[in-house]
C-alpha cells in the first residue's frame, strides 16, 4: 500500500513543472525552517547547550593509555586504516567478528552482516577488541556492562538495514521529518543515512547515535532526544 503511495507521489512530483517543484520545495523548506527555529528556541529555553565529546563517555583522555588525547583513539591525521571504505581517517583496530543478526517475520527487509560505519562502533562495542587497541598498540581494556553489545545482534534494533520508507505510513507532515527539500543528501539529515557505492540508504548505529555527543545531554549519545519516543517516531509513524 505504502509503495503505491510513494509511486504515486513520485509520478505526481514528476508531472509538476520544474518551476512548481521549486516553489513547492521552497515552501517545504520555509515550513521546516520555521519548525527548526521553533524547536531550537525551545531546546535552548529548556535545556543547557549541547555537550560535545569532551568529558563524555567517549573522552578517554584521562586514561593512562591515551597520552591525554581525545581523537587519537578513533582517528589519526596520517596513515589511517583503510580496512573500511569511507571510514573517517580511522585509527582504531577494526573488528572481524561475524554477527548473529536480527530476524523477524514482520520485517520487510532482510538484515545483512553489519556494514562499514557500524563496524567502527562494533570495533569496541562487540567486546572482541580492546578499547585501547588503536594506532600501533594492542590494548587490554575491554568494554563492559551494558555498553558491551556483544556479537549477538538478534536482540538489538536492526542496523545496516535499507531505508525504503517501509516504516512510514501515509503521505503527510511525517515526510518532512527528514526531507527538507526533495533530493537532499540523506547523509546530512538530522538522523543521517549512509550509502555504500551508490546503493540504497542504510541505517547504521550512527544514524541514531552521535559518537561525538553533539545531541542533547544525558541521552546515551543520541542525535535527538527520545522524550516521548521522538527518535523512534521520526522513522516509525505508527
Ligand atoms: C570513540 C570513537 C571516536 C572518537 C573518540 C572521536 N570520533 Fe570522530 N568519528 C567516530 C565515528 C565512528 C565516526 C563515523 C560516524 C559518523 O560519521 O558519525 C566519526 C566521524 C568523524 C568525522 C566525520 C563525520 C563528521 O561528523 O563530521 C569527523 C570530522 C570526526 N569524526 C572528528 C573527530 C574529532 C576531531 C575527534 C576528537 C575531538 C573525534 N572525532 C573523536 C568516532 C570517534
Ligand atoms: C533511522 C530510522 C529508524 C529509527 C530512528 C528507528 N527505527 Fe526502528 N526500524 C527502522 C527500519 C528501516 C526497520 C526495518 C523495518 C522493515 O524492514 O520492515 C526498523 C525495525 C524496527 C523494529 C522491528 C520490526 C519488525 O518487524 O520486527 C522495531 C520493533 C523497531 N524498529 C522499533 C524502533 C524503536 C522502538 C525505535 C526507537 C528507539 C526505532 N525503531 C527507531 C528504522 C528506524
Ligand atoms: C574506542 C572504542 C569505542 C568506539 C570506537 C565507540 N565507542 Fe561507544 N563507548 C565506548 C566505551 C568504552 C563506552 C563506555 C564508557 C563507560 O560506560 O564507562 C562507550 C559508551 C557508549 C554509549 C553509552 C552512552 C551512555 O551515556 O551511557 C553509546 C550509546 C555508545 N558508546 C555508542 C557508540 C557508537 C554508536 C559508536 C560508533 C558511532 C561508538 N560508540 C564507538 C567505546 C567506544
Ligand atoms: C526517516 C527519514 C525519511 C522520512 C520520514 C521520509 N523519507 Fe523520503 N527519503 C529518505 C531517504 C534517506 C531517501 C534516500 C533514499 C536512497 O537514496 O536510498 C529518501 C528518498 C525519497 C524520495 C526519492 C527522491 C529523493 O529525494 O532522493 C522520495 C520521492 C521520497 N523520499 C519521498 C518521501 C515521502 C513522500 C515521505 C513521506 C511519506 C518520505 N519520503 C519520508 C528519508 C526519509
Ligand atoms: C534505531 C536507533 C538506534 C540504533 C540504530 C542503535 N541504537 Fe544504540 N541506543 C538507541 C537508544 C534509543 C538507546 C537508549 C536506550 C535507553 O536509554 O533505554 C540506545 C542505547 C545504546 C547504548 C547504551 C547501553 C544500552 O544498551 O542502553 C549503547 C552502548 C548503544 N546504544 C550502542 C549502539 C551501537 C554500537 C549500535 C550499532 C550496532 C547502536 N547502538 C544502534 C538507539 C539506537
């Protein structure tokens, strides 16, 4: 049903003259900007400013093995690891684990072994590699507690799953949760999507989480607050 709607909306959009598309996207853009301004003022009125990585759970600069640096554990300006295509100047050892995947009879997509961007996270969070295994050094401090997701992902929200609009029902304002303008770069959305070699947009760990803690404070490094399940409702309008 949804696919029919998307198909229709695409052909409708195609039939509109170029000028009208421009006007339409301009209005979507305007409405969105107003909403963003309103939301931003609300956030600044109700909470303190966004935190950043310094002092966050991902700031290991106080650990003896980090030489007082923050970024080096994950990134390096030179001689970066090229194991994962498109990894941002990666310095941490990369996991080689094979994962038990999430499966479900009610899901449209089939899950695949985690792809690049999520493997960066799993290089610490699956518990197979030490947190301090970066650069040339092999460390011995392993992740523990709830932060250790393990190699069994069958009890976790699916990742590396394609976004085919399967979780959005109907055509309406829920579309502008992501689309500011038609044809925008999905890696720049509030919840970013990741593309590999021109393939479909995928959801990865960092679609929901910002490893640099630039989302609201005290929300498990989430990119947006999950108050009232706002994060979930961005993609699942149920
Ligand atoms: C705990 C690991 C970790 C630490 C520490 C870390 N990063 Fe990252 N960084 C990542 C991951 C994973 C990605 C890829 C996911 C993404 O794009 O959000 C990334 C992406 C980036 C990117 C490219 C995408 C973007 O968000 O612009 C930049 C630039 C970056 N990091 C800079 C830094 C700097 C500067 C520091 C130190 C102040 C730092 N990072 C510390 C894990 C880390
Ligand atoms: C970035 C978009 C996105 C966000 C954010 C998101 N989801 Fe999902 N979720 C998906 C996609 C895509 C699937 C796969 C659906 C499919 O293929 O049928 C999925 C799958 C699921 C499933 C499994 C459905 C099944 O049929 O087994 C559940 C349950 C779920 N999500 C709940 C949540 C909850 C709860 C949150 C908030 C913590 C959340 N999702 C946040 C996109 C998202
Ligand atoms: C260099 C290793 C490393 C990498 C890479 C890494 N993390 Fe972490 N992360 C940690 C450690 C260690 C903790 C736990 C700190 C603690 O609880 O003391 C943590 C904690 C977290 C938490 C819990 C936040 C909280 O407030 O409790 C989340 C969420 C998280 N990481 C997500 C990610 C995501 C998503 C990525 C990839 C984009 C990532 N991490 C990459 C080491 C890493
Ligand atoms: C959770 C974020 C999200 C929501 C909500 C969303 N989209 Fe999208 N949409 C995307 C992403 C990501 C792409 C790029 C997909 C790809 O390239 O694989 C996309 C692509 C599209 C495209 C193809 C043209 C383009 O911009 O690349 C159309 C048309 C579209 N969406 C329409 C809609 C409609 C209609 C709705 C509301 C029913 C909607 N979208 C809601 C994320 C979203
Ligand atoms: C669809 C959104 C979504 C995706 C994708 C996602 N997470 Fe999370 N994650 C959350 C939410 C929401 C929470 C907060 C749960 C809570 O507070 O109860 C969370 C919590 C966490 C925590 C804190 C410990 C815990 O279990 O509560 C860690 C660590 C974490 N995520 C790591 C990851 C890693 C690593 C990946 C990729 C393998 C990932 N997340 C993918 C939404 C997501």
